């Protein structure tokens, strides 16, 4: 029996980066749909419906030992490790994908889905929007920028392995992903919830941290559940494979519209852009003690603010001096009809974090 002939009811998904925002959503959705799920991450988060595999993605030996005897039919790669330079990002993150696919060379892998992002069009952190960029909305057929980018390196690794090992592939370019995770390096949802909780505790305004351009421009985002649906769709739909796709919620908004709505949800005073950006790394500097007080007062599950908020990432997103919007036409034409209203994605996530005692 070839890999492409594996019966549907024996599909086994390997979710790489299973403890992150995208990986957690994939584990949940795949297990709900009845897949056998293997959750690969450094630490076991006790995810329901999955069997945990501990491995170090930077070590080919660790992966070979951890995956020996495993028989995944579908791989969903959502992991990354932030490095100081883009060359280091390329070496480490492309290397992790290469190590993983080498460890699976004898497994019956049918499809590998790779999550990347809109830095494919914007450039990496250290050269963010520094060169010639395509017009918005971004389309998948745009040529690569003339700059080093670990997303490009990962795609090259994916395509080379697909040709050698015979699986199909898909690349999923998400915008800022809104979803449930703790200790994640890029978590705008939990970061804004922490900002609002601190503002409410101190009775200070909920101040927009970003640029005038972001305050006024159209923007979109990606709900983690929608991203999971999109990755599973491309991995299982005839004709959808071997393509790169943008994946965003499908609605657009302006932060000057969204910010007061988020403030109203938390019961804090909204203050928008006024003259210059006011980054969260400055606004929230030294707030660790305030968060510890909030945590004790409300019996929260995590008293370490650094595990809750990623100020730098939200500052980077909201501090851009460019409009960032992605086109979903390619997915629509191929048959993906998923949609998520971003305001609902935020408020549903805030409610879940409160229920889990991560924010008041």
C-alpha cells in the first residue's frame, strides 16, 4: 500500500509545535474530527485527544529517536525559534524542518503542511518593510523579496523533501494569529488582555501602542481555529495540495474601530493614537509586581507576566508604518469557505482565558 492509499480512518497527524497557538488549535480540531494525533513539542501540555512526543527539533538525533516507529500520514509544522539575526533564523528554523523530514523519510507521509506568515511579503524582523514590497492586498503569486528570509528557506527545504520523499505539501501564510496558548513568543490576544487587566487594576487608560498608519489603515488577522481548518483542508482536499495560500479571517477593520470595542469589553477607558506611538514595552515596563498582585487577588494560574505578555511582538505588529492586508481569493477559488469575524475571535479568546484563570 502506498502512502497516498492510506485509508481515511487510519490517518495519523503529527502536529509539530503542538503547544503553540496554531499547534494547540490543530490538536483540538484534528482530535475532534477523529484523527490519531501525535503532539510533538519540548514540553507536554497534557492536550486532550493526543499522544505527546518530546523532542528537540534542533537535534537530528533527538528527532530520529523520538519518531522511530511512528507512522504519521500527515504532518503539520507550526514551530519556530526566534534568533538574533535572520541568518541564524534561517540556519535554525530551516534546519528544524530539515531534521524533522529526514526523521520521517521511512514513514508513510502523504502531506506536509507548513505554517509561515506575511513576513513572506514584508521581509524579516531585521529588514521589516525595508525594501520594495508588493501592493496590498498581498497575493500568493508575488515574487520573493530580494532579502534573506527564513520562510523562503523553509519552503525550499519543504519542496526538496517533497520531491525526494513523494509527499504533497501546502504553505499557509497567516497574519497575526489570535488563539489560545501560554508562554508563546507571539501572542497578541493574551498580551492585550494582560494590558487591559493592568490598566483596570491601576485605573489608567487603555492606550493604543502603535503607529498612526496602523490606527487608520485597514488590517486583517487570523484566528487559530480558522488556520487549523485551512491546514487540514489543504492536506485532505484533492486539488488543493502543492500550493501556497494566504490565510486570514476574511474581514477587515481599522484599529480606530476595534480599539474602543476591546476597551468596552474590559471596562477600561480607550485612548487612541495621539501624536506618536506609545509602545507597550515602555507603557508596561516594571509591571511585573502589579501582575503578581493581580494574580494573587484573582487566583490566576500564572503569576509570571513574561509568560503571559509578549510586548515586543504586539509593538512590532501595531507599530508598522504600512498597511498589511492579504487576499484570500486563491483559497476561495480552490474551495475553502471558512470565515471568522475578528472582533468575535478576540472576545471569544478573552472569555476562554478568563475561564482558564489566565486573566481576571
